[in-house]
């Protein structure tokens, strides 16, 4: 059996920054370390080529009636900049007070190794275990997984499992393990209002023109009600109300709202739908303004009426919201409320559906209810 901590250290020493071609050697080194590890475990290993960074597919095959567990991970990391804010070298694993520091220890090299180690120990103890097992370790997660569908197409039926286990989520704290059963989806749009063909002088034209910044602010503020809920017809129609069991699970989080506020440096939280901050961030959809621009941004003043103003908007979605439907509801509301005196343009950006799985016996009943998830829920550790 290998020493998992030593393997994590080897992986952290390989600077596998997928976004920067200067780190190609680090990518190759991380990949080679994992290939060697999977071969040591007796798995069949294949590197799946992509235009950028190959994925690793390592598998333990067996008869079709054996259960098939698929485990996902990624070997690439985010850039380590700014380097001067690191207390220890980013790519030199350093153990302090029982914790390892270094780029990738938390995302995803360390957590991924928990699954690999657990599987290796299980197979060592039960070499004849009737279990099919596949690891898919990607090298492009931090750049948005551009090759992921092609990888899945390439693997075809070989990647179809009874369930997928992944560690690329959040832990509430060092003393608490959580199972992530849902992830919010997203839909993004960019909205621009434009008036005069160029910025014009407010002394000469002010008062006669509708200022795009003012109109955009009116438009933005119309998208929420005073209580913080989203003011778009139909926005909440398909949202499943928070279930008592979900709220009970969330209540087990060890963090208090005050600790959460302190960790963010905020004075407190808005209270939307009567839910606490831990509930509302997990169970409800949102509409947020991510960036706004328009007019003069330099030092001092410049007395113009800007020709245009724009805002980037994204919605976080919960099951069973459909990102395409919600995107259209947002666009319809904006079109209906935009002033006639200005030109409106809306650019659709990316979207992704929400994900949710409900353990057996819990509401709302989920057609894809998963006995493995229920087994995990019944574990106590
Ligand atoms: Zn990750």
C-alpha cells in the first residue's frame, strides 16, 4: 500500500496549472504520478487525449452484473499568483499543525486522494470484491472543462456507472464531513441601454435626454422586491419549497451565522423568504448584478451624459428550474420594462442546469433516487 500523504506531496510538487502553457511540464508530471499510482493499484489505465490536457481513465473491469462506481477528480490547479501572499511556497508541500499547505492540497489533489486511497485499501483487503470501479481524472477543470463532453463520448458505455462520486465540492469545516446532494445552476445575460451616438455634454443637453445610467439603475432595481425576492413573473414557479429534512440537515452545520458573517467581513445578512443565510444559499434561486459600467470612470469629474450603460446579470438556480426558461423570463421582464427612448440590447451568456438528488424515503420523491446515497446518509462517523 502506498503512503497517501507522500503521493499528495508528489502531486503538489507538480505545478499543474492548466490555464498557462508554461506549466506543461507540471501537467505532465502530475499526470505521470497518477498513471503510476493507478497501475500500482492494478487498474487498466488509459490517457484520453484532448486538444489541451489529457484525462486519465483508470478502471477495474468485471462482469456486467457487478455494480460500477465512477469516481471523478481533477489533477489541474488554479494559478498560484499572487505569489507574495503565500506563507509557504505554493508548489512545495508544507505540513504545519497536522495540515498540508500547497496549491492543490484542498482542490482537488488532496480530496481526490481520499477516494483513491479508500478504493486502494478496499481492494487490498478484498482482492476478489465484485465491484467495477472507474476513475476519471480530468486536467481541464480549472479552465471550464472544454473537452469534457468529448471525453465522455470517447469513453461511451465504459463511463456509465451506478453512481458517480466526486470530492470537488466544499467541506463545512475541518471537523465535519458533508455530502453534497445538490448544486445550484446558473444563467447569465448582459444588458445594455444606449442613447446618443456618443457621450454628450450635460451643460448643453442635460434635462432633454434620458440618461442611460439612470434608466439602467431603474431597470435593475425593478428586478427585486423590497423584501429581496426576485420580481420577475414566473421566476419561482418551479422551485421546490425547502423541505423540513433539508433544513434539519443544514442545521447540523457547525458554523454560526455570526462566524459566517465574520469570515466574509460583512455586518450581517439579508433575510429573504424567512430563511437563514445557510438555507437561502442552498435552497433558493437568486438574481445578482455581477458588474455595471457606463460613463466617466476617471479621476475628477467629466460632465457628460453617457451614450450607454450596461450590466452583467446572473441567476443562481435550484432544482427544478430550467436555465433556458429562466433566461427567457429574465429577458422578457427586461424587454417589458426598458424605456422606449433608449436602445436595448441583451446578450445571452453561458448557462448550466441545477443538480439535485434526493435520498430514498425523503421528499420530494426523486425518480433517480439512489440507494447508494441513502446508504451514505445512514453512515455515522
Ligand atoms: Zn476543483
